[in-house]
């Protein structure tokens, strides 16, 4: 299996598992309380989390789909990087507004940094190999 294909498969599968795990606190309020410290699970909260969970489930399916033909669907890796940046931006806004403590986001940010490196590295593998070979 070519190197980029292998890296993309790893990235897509890792991303799909991570997204599936992210559904837990989005759909089970006690898990959100444990992870994020949220104790208000009002109708608005459940509505917003339901929207997010539907998108997270869809992205999980997209990553599994991309895993089947990673080279052909490598653009999904670039789109995933964009999504992760968007999630990080929303998290920073939440921390800055006082909605969530920064220390609660640190584990998530570590996972996201790893995913960014994995997806970007897999997407750019041929270019990186050429640069490093010089």
C-alpha cells in the first residue's frame, strides 16, 4: 500500500472514531457535565447539541466513506482540517466568554492538535516527501 494511502486511511479511521466518541457528551447530558462542566441542559442546549450531534454523525460517516478510497477522496482530509479549526475557534470563544473553563478544553485541544497533524500530514505526504528528499 502506498505511503499516502496508508496515512490517509489511518487519519480517516482515527477521525471517525474520535467523532463517534464525541457524540457521547453531545447526546448524554451527564457526560457533558463530566467533560465540560455543563449543568444547564435546557431545551436550547439540547436543541443546539442535537444539531451538532447530527453534523458530527454525518462527518463520522463521511470519514468512513473516505476511508474506503482514501486517495480518490483525499480532499476530505483538507475539509476535515477546516472543520477542526472551526471547532477550535468555537471552543476559544466559549472559553473567553467564561462558558467553559480553559482547563476543561486542554484534553480536547491536545486531541485536535494530533488530528490536525495527522490529517494535514496525510494530505500533504507526497509534497513533504519531496521537500525532505532535497
